[in-house]
C-alpha cells in the first residue's frame, strides 16, 4: 500500500506542489484559467503560486486549509477544506501518475477526519460526470450525489457529533 500523508501548505511545500503540477497535470485540472498560451508558461506558474498564497497562505485573504498530498514521500497533488457555513467543502487533485492507485481514497479518509475534528455537520465535494473514480468513491462513502449537466455535487452528513455513517467503515 502507498504511504499517503498530508503536508500543510507552506512556502516550501508550495514549491513542491508547483513542481508536481507542472510535471503531472494540465493547468486547467489544478487552477483557474489564465489568459495565456496553453501549458505551464511562466505567467501560469506565477498565477498558480499567487492563487494558493491568496487562498490559504495569506492570513488576510485565506479561505481554506490546503495540504500537499505526499505519496511515498513524493508530492502528487493537493487537498483542501473550505468552510461553508456548517459544512466543509473538500477538493482533491492528483497528478496523472498518482491516479487510480487508491491515493484519493486515503486522502478522502484524512479529509473526513479533519472535517469531523472541525465540527462540520456536512462534508461536500463536487466533480464532473466523467470522473467515475471520484463519483464511485463519494457514493461508496454514502454521500448523496446530485447531477446537473456535467457537474456532480456530493453531500455527506457528518451527524450531530461530526461523525458520518461511513466513519466506522473499512476504507
């Protein structure tokens, strides 16, 4: 089994995350669009760094907690939790080489533990209709899936004490 850990995002971890994104993901998979030629241009790399600094590193603008996903000691993606009222929204992206290896399942378990510890009542996530792995994982947890066009929204009640029905299940 792959050893998976979440490393809190910091400047040094952000550099590792950018390297993972550049070598293993398309920019549109891991960040908002940038008006620039396709690929990992210098402007797009700068925008990636600015995006993460604003969303999770700068105390004045941070809206989420972000972690670098490490698999066997190598950065392979990012995970995030963003408070949304009494819910917490989760997000994960993985490099192409890390997909289909069960890493997403392990990361989701870690994010669920963080969501429970934060006292959130609901764990929510979104994906696309074509992301069969994410949809299967979320449905397997007992999340209610709602499809609207290509968007799929998932919601999993964590219960009054922050525990989901899936909390006692084997991963």
